[in-house]
C-alpha cells in the first residue's frame, strides 16, 4: 500500500482525491506503523479540497458524496496518536478557513460532525494539541453569521438549549497561554457580534450568564497580583522592573478591552451584568477602600494601583451606567464601603482577599466550582499612602472618617506624594475625558469645564429659561443643585439599594459651586508645593486650564497671593541658577520648556497615559553611583526648576487675564565689548573648534599630562561669548608669534576652579559635559546610557609660578561673570512679570544646542601629580 501511495500521480486531480479517500477508508486502526500515512493523507485532502473550491466544484461534491467528514471522525475515534489528532484539527481548520463557497460551509456545519469534534475529549495536557484545538475553534468562529450560527446550536421550542462552540470556548478565555486565550476570546466576540436573538437569550440565561461575573472575578485576581507586583517594585526596584510592569499593564488593559468589546456587541442585559459585576466585585470592595489615608509606614502601592485601575476602567470600558455609578460613589465617605464589606473580608489587598470561583482543570480548561459570584469573597481594603490629614481612616476602624472619596482625592493633591498626586490628577482628568459621564455629574464633582457650563447656560437662555441668562454672566455660574440632583440622586439610590452601600455623604446635596471652589482651591495649593516633580505640576496645570480655559474670574485674592508668593520663590531660585553649573544652557532650556509647557497646557488631552504613574521617574541625584555634587545632578535640578518656573510664570499671566505669548519674553543677544577676550583672541564662532587659530594675547602658558609621565605644553584661555563660555587649551604656532591653534575646549560654566592647597601652582578644573540630555523615565536603556556618562572629568593645569596660576583663576572668574551677567540681562523681561509680555521674543542664537551629544573636544582626563614636580 505504501509504495502505491508514493507513486507519481497528478497531485491536483479528482483521481488523487478519490485514491486518498479510498486508502483512508481501508485504515481500520491507527498505530505507529500507519500513522505517517494517515497524517499525510489528511494533509493532502485539505490541500485538494481547498484547490477544488477555487477551481473545480466536483472536488467538494465528491467530498460530500463519500461523506469524508464522517471518515475524519472515524479516524479520530480509532487513533490514540497525538500527531493524527493534531493533523485532523489542522486539516479541518484549513478547509473551513479557505472554503469560499457558502454551500460548502453550510455542509461542513450542517451535520453533527463539527460539534462532535468540538466536544471531543482531546488530551490537552499536550500543549501543541491545545494550540491547534484553539485555532480550530477560531476558524469555525470566523465563518459565523446569522445563517451559519443556527447550524451549530441545538434548539427546543425555538429556544437554544446547547451551543458547544461557545461553551467550549469560554473555558479557555483566561488560559495562561496567550495564543489559546486570544483564540477563545475571538470566538466569544464573534458569537456576540452575530446578533442572533435566540443565541443572545441563551448566553444571558442561567447558568451561562455567570460567565460575565466569572470574568470579573478572574480580572479581580489579576488586579491583586498586579498590586503585589507594584508593591514589590516599590520595595525592591530591579533593573527589569519597567519591562515587567509594562507587560502586566498590557495584560490588564487587554482584559479591559475585551470587556469593552463584549459590551459593544449590544447584547441586551450584558452591559448591566458587566456593570454590576465590576462594581460589586472590584470597585466597591477593593479599589475605593484602597484609597484610604493611613500611616506613613504603610505602603502606598494600594493607592497607586487603585488609582491606575480606576482610570483604566473609566477610559476603556464604555458603559454609561458604570461611569456614572463610579462618579456617584465619589460622594460617599470611604467608611461606607469599608463598613459594607468589612464583615465579609478583612485585611489588605492580598491573595486571601479573593477566593476564585473558577479554577483550571488538568486539561487546561476553565471550570467553575461556584459560577455565581458571591459577595462573601469580596475584599475590604488595602494599604495606602503617607500623610496625616485632619481625618484619618485607620486600618482596623474606618468609622472615624467622614471624608468622601472625592475629598480624599483632593487631600492627596494637597499633601500626598508624587505618585498619589499624579494618580489623583489622572482620575480627575479621566473623568473629564469620559464621554459616557453626564455633565451634571461632572458639575456635581466640581470639574465641569467652564466652556461647557457656558454652553449649557446659553442654551437655557435661548430657550427662555430665566435662570440661564442670569447665571451665564455671573462669576459663580454653575448648574444649580436641582440641575444635578436628578441624575446624582438616581445613582446614589442605586448604590444604596442594589449594592447595599449605606451612609451616603451629606455633601451630595451641596451646591456644585462649592465643590468647584474646592477643586480650584486645591489646585492652587498644589502649585504652591515645593516637594513635587515638575511633570506632576504640569498635569495639574493642564487640569486647571481645562476647568478655566479663558477666564480668571474664579480666582480670589487668597489664590492670587499664594500663586504670586510661589512664583517669587521660584524666580529667586532661578536667579541663583544664573551663576550655576549650567548657566550657559539656562536661556535655551527656558525657551524650549516654555514652548513645551504651553503646548501641554493647551492640549485637548493629558500628555501621558495613566500607566506613567506606575513607572516613577528615575532621578540621577538619588542614585548611589552618581554623586549629588556632580554636574549631571545639578543639571537635572536646574531643568526641574526651569519647568516649574515656566508653569508658574504662565499661570501668573493667565491669572492676570493676559494672552500667553508663543515664545518667552527673552531679550536677543547683546553686542560684545570691544575689549572682550573673545574679540582680542579673534574668536568669532559659536564654539572654538579644534584647529581654529586664535590670538595668545591674554593666554597663560601651562602644562598638563594626559598620560603618566608625558607632559604637554599649552597656553590656557578662558573665553565667554554671550551666554556661552569655554576653557581653551591652545598650542603655540612656532612660525607665527603670539598665535596658536585650539587643541582642546571644555565648558566654562561649572568648571569650579580651585588652586591646590599643597601645590599653589596647580589649578584644578571640573570638566562638565557640553549638554544635558533630557531623560525619558520609560526609556530605561537611555537612562542607563546617560548614567554611564554621569561622571565629570577633571583637568589639573600646572603653571610656571603662583602668580600665573592666580591670573588664570582670575581670568576664569571674570569670564564667567561676563557670561552670567549676559544670561541675567536676557532673562530680565521674564523675571519682571509686569512687563513679561511686552518685549519681542527671539529664539536664542548664541546658546549651545540642547541635545544629547557631547563635544568631541571635551577632555575627561586627569593630570598625574608625580609628573608635575
């Protein structure tokens, strides 16, 4: 038989198909002897049927007449060989995927053979077999439509009573293998989006409706594991923590996108089931109680994780009732959720908080011990932050706190650390961006943008409502209590009646204007804090500009005074930087960050994704291997200060009611004095390039050794040109007296000149990089690369005598003073707020490029003291 099988034949012919079918029919049992033939026959039949579907209908007619699908099922029953099972699944998958004829698809689905293969007890302990089975289910789902789906279900009295494809698929929806999980989810989504009413009733009836709550239970467990990961990362940071967190974030968001896709199918009742499960299993018992304010010693991971997850749920899962229920829950005191669930589960976020209703069986399928999710397994609360406001929610007793959740978010803005502030801002920004949220809810929270308020009031005025025109031109314009009470009371009542959360906050009935003032007051306090990063403050600035895009009317005198004091303090610190290590880059950095800040404030959406709060910025100054006195640490501090100053300056312009200029009010470069060293040396370029000829009129001879025992003779010059300056080593030209060629150059700013105490002829200079590379916290490779260049170089120059050494020191100090004075002159309009918008703005032309490249002429070597005797 084997020799005849391998004889030369026309592969793509009906005779070949007939021959393979006949030979397959002769196989009575599949064993190690004939399994290779069976596998090859199955593969070839799939190839021939696919070819015939496109070229010759008689191929599939023969396939039907000979009932080859029945032969496939018979072979599967007789085989105990995994390779045959794999090939059979692959054969059927290929045929289903490639058949274009509707008639052929109907035939494939119209008998019980397909359902038999779907429900066959394969040994899924074999991972390869499981992958092919998942692919097989996915291939079937790709052909589902309103005409084919009835062929795969069993009905009784016109009601679906069995749907093997769906039942088998949901068992793998949360499988650990990504390809299996993806295939199973694809199957379910294909089923949901067909829109067959009888199938939809089957899906949403008991016990199949429990699948939706089971999904949330699995997701809840994933959130617990995610919190553990964040906690471990905050406790013991690792080099690969960023990639690990981002991978976990992807899984979290992928699950939420799957939930959103389910809802988008529009199956009646599913959105309600999903909403109730998310609120009852995740939001109320876990995420909101985790926001409680506790002792400094406790970890903040629960807060960070909860704030991030709240943002993700609002941003990804597009359900109106869910968004509005979450917004309404923000008016409840935290103790209400803690009391409602304290009796069921007590403690922090941990694996003990969840008793999974589902487990994975030995064959890799999802099985349910108790498909109906019980609130007896809901968690209560988790660890949190690090500050002590007036009301503190303790770990064991939440009854002492009257703070509503929205007040806790505002409390974090006033006193929380960077992560807590950033998370709270992200929640408020996400609420603003959630289209499913009613505007009346936003107004009740005090974060309805002013332009939307005016739009609604203008509409009321146009339709003849007396209060509309009155409020439109009022400084306290906001929707009235009656405007918001309907929607808000409805959702507050639902939370109380349906979910059993009692003790609603008394502030629910408070005027929206009061809440709006609280938000504004909190944001002003935020800008007055000095212990937050500039990135976080910029996010607060974006939120403020969203609330007040074109009016300063809501700021009171206290707000204006606070902002003014904060601005003056920051401006004083900026003046100190004029004589700092990076003074030569100060103008350029100010110019760049002004544009960046203006763009960020006026952006229609926040600058960063909420996941940025899970990856805190890496600071050079906090690294053990980078000294705080290094130029790189100083540059980081300068850059941070500039970003804060620019934000506060733009806020000052905004509070004064002035338009924000496109560019900062920085004066153009001034003319050089005739007797400056840059003029007398003949230097007219922006940077002394190696090989440039300069005059040695003011140069001081010196020696320096770049290799042990090998001194080199140079002439030393310190030169400033506008806001730039250099330390230059010039080699004298033997044929041209008092002239030389530039050999090495380094930045003047940050050189920190110092005469050696033991050897007064030696002058020590710090050699700083030419540029300060901006760091992206998410770019760990870039961070490590920049950190490797963090060490400053050093020159030790040996002069002929002590007087020459002092002359060189005086030259450096004098030129640096010229540089600092020019920087200060150009920044005067920026520091003078009263005239900050009047001068013409020019991009600085004489400042070094703010890039990541280092000058090739920067020397990072030291002098060997033994060679200077």
